[in-house]
């Protein structure tokens, strides 16, 4: 289980730009790593647009924001363009990173059980340690909660 004060699990994932992004390459900067279930769905869109709408504050604090879902790079490109998202989206199609962070969980909707992403956010400090763990976040208040957790 990922815990505050402990090193964040490292990873490398393909991004919406076609480049691979590794957590280790971002040392020296605070990272907001947020996991969401699916591109272009109501909750996930509200969550992403909340960050977009407060982008100035994230940028001012020097935070690198990475959105992670099991969607493909192609899906991420469309989602990012449709809503003008100023941050990077990462494709975790085999959900290995979601599993490493403990957010790939059994879900239950209308009596159907299935595996999926539990909407969660991890603030990682400049040294690569987990500064804040936020599980089952609410899309509408997510951006404000993350800004409260960021230094600066």
C-alpha cells in the first residue's frame, strides 16, 4: 500500500504526446498524480476541467500534473483537445501502475462487480516521496483539495 512519507512507486507510461513519461525524470518538482476511471465521462471531465480552470495556481506552485487512466493514448489526445487540458495524460492500459498505487479495485455498479480505477490522487514531493494520499476523491472539489495539499 502506498503511504505518506514513503517513496512513490516509480513508473514509465506513454503520454498523450506520444512520449514516455517516467516519474524519476520529474525529480526536483512536485508531482500531482491523479488516477481517474475513463476519458470523457461526466465525473472524469468535471475533475479534469476543475484542474484546467485553476491551472494558474498549479503552474505557480511548479506542480507537474499527470492524469492516469486505462484509456489509450489516442483517447487521451481526443479528451485533452476537446476540453483544452493543459496537463499530461498517461495511458495505463494494462493497469500496472494503477495496481502499484492500489487504485485498481473491485467496483460494484447496479449489482455488477467489475475491476476499475478508484478515483485517487497522490501528491509526490520533489524528492519522490508521497506527501499526500487522497482516495475516493470527489470530482467537483478535487482541484481545491489538491491545491491545499501542495506546498506554496
